């Protein structure tokens, strides 16, 4: 929504605004005939019967969404900007000359439909920097960060939790929820959210105490460190608004992997959308996976990571990339950054770090049948060389950097304690900096 407004009016001419519905769920009135369906048993043989919407019922946001959608649909024709509604929060963006008009139209509509005191006017805000539903959106820097209030609340909750002692399921669920939410901004911590959700799997009693394994303890300490750093340097941990918007790919990474090596072909995409072969990579792993198929998804993803590293080292930045392969899991990890394997965690760390430093994004993923991915397959299995497949020596990329990236992503090496984690992040920092300093020497 913000990007559409900026494209229409220019970044310097737009202003964000927000309104809050007073009482939220209580603005939803229940038909008398339906009220008995909302009886809740209390202690001492008491029962509460609701005749309006209430807080604490998990189905209420879905019920109230009917109102949210009606408000948003009716507001759009009345304003000159655009809005989105999240439950009882209305978030808008308008031209600076239209923002007061749009806020007035919103207030008039909401109070006309929901009553004269339906809008909490004291919470209405407008500006170039604004906090909405836990995020801070800055139109001057074009960045999104965590709102100060949410950051402090999460920091307090993390520091209060002693990961060396058993914690309740409810506490762990809360931390896992924070991790899933805020890893949208701190993408490098996204590979570690899976560890927290694994810790709550199979438990149902909110008050049951769970002893965390060493991996989960390390993950919680990592998140604590991140939020301390966020308090010290909040501007450092933000994400570009444009990174949430898909763009037209200008390069294609076609790849395949076996348990012994990888094969990658990089194409340039011309303005007429034709693909021109540019670079080729063939590399054999230095580590032994012993033919175990459980590593297959990870090595496929390593091939994609190497492709991104090669682009970054060649000076490519701020581009969208199309990835093409015959492995659905690695394609999904590349485009969604939703990593579902602990074996690929170090590869995921490398992938997100390279993406952050170069702003290379996977905006399109194409799955192809293995039989049509024959050239990358032959490269990965060392059946044929790039020369035999018709590539010139100038197109062939072979260097120590490729070996370093693959060795770092080695799925047989884990980081399940503090010392291993520190070593992993130090290696990652040095290696990623070295890749981008190589430029044309990759």
C-alpha cells in the first residue's frame, strides 16, 4: 500500500495515518437469539453471558473481521488515499494535501456505522514516521523496524525468562511467537525460530514446565543478544520497505545438486525476457555425506546459495532473481525464507546474510522436472565438464570462495552450543565480507 502511494505521488509527498476503533470487539452487538451461544462458565457456579463482542475468545477476531472488511470497503470510495484495516486498527497513506480530508472521512463513516463514540480520537495519528500494529514505518528512510513499545516489551519478556531452568509452555509459546514475528525484520535469526517451535511440539498444558535442550537455550540467548543490540542501535536493525514488493527478475539461477557436488548456471535476463547464459559453476564437496538421502534438500539449497554468492561477488546488487530447479524444498526456502530443516541452518544463515548485504532477492521460483534439468545434474554429478556442455573458459567460475561457501554450509556440522554459535557467526562475518570484496575475482 505504501509503495503504491509512493509510486503515484512520490515518496516525499505521502503521509501515513492511523485511527483506532474505541472498544474494538465491544462494538459488535450480538443478536439476543444468539447470545446463549456465548455463555462462559466461571468459578463458584457463575456463568457470564455476552451480548457484545468480548476479549479473550479466540474466534472473535474472525467474527469482527466482517466489520473490518465492511469499513474498509466503504471507506475506499470516500478518500483520496488508501487504507488497510487490521481488526480495529485502520492504517492509511495519503498525499500530504489530502491526509486531513481522509481522516475526517474515516471518522464520519465509522461513527455513522458504529455509533458516535466509536472512534478513539486521542489515538489518531499522522506523520512521516508512525508506529502501526507493532511496527515502525519511516517514510524518510524507507525502512521498517520494531516499534519502541513492542521492542521494550519483548526485551523485558526475554530477559525475565531464565532458559537454564524449566519454563512453562505458555512462556515458550510467547517467545516463539515473538521470534516468528520479528524475524521478518532480523532475517538472519529466521533459521533459529524452528528450534523454539520444536520445543513446544506435543505439549498441550499451558502450565506444564519444559526443560529446554541446549540448542533451545542457545537460541534464546541469541534472541536476548539481538534485542539488547536493538536497544543500543535501533536504526541498524531495519528492513527496506521495497524488499516486501516483488520486482521483475534480471537474473536466473538454475541449479541442481547431488550428494557429492553442485552444478549452477547463471543467466542474464534481457529486456525481452530471453535468457542468455552468463556463468557456470561446477564444484565437488570436500565433506562426505555418506550417500544419506536426508541431506538432499540441503545440498540443493547450498547450490542456490552459491549462485547468490557468485552474483554478489561479481558486483551484482539490488536485483530480483529467478531461481529454477527440480527440488521444491530448496525453491521454497529461497523465495519464502521458511526453513524447515535444521540441517540447512548454516546455509540459511549464509543465504540471508548475502541477501541483506547485496539486496539480492529471490522473487520468482520455478519448479522443473528433473529430466529437463539435465545439464545442472550432469555438472553436479561430475558426469560432464562445463567445456563439454558448451561453455567457454571465461564463463567458468572456479575459486576458493566457492569452496569456502560450501564448507561453511556443511550440513554435518551444527552449532548447538555457545562456542559453536560464536565460531559460526565469526566465520560468517569474515566469509561474507570476503565475498563482496572479491568483486570480479570470484
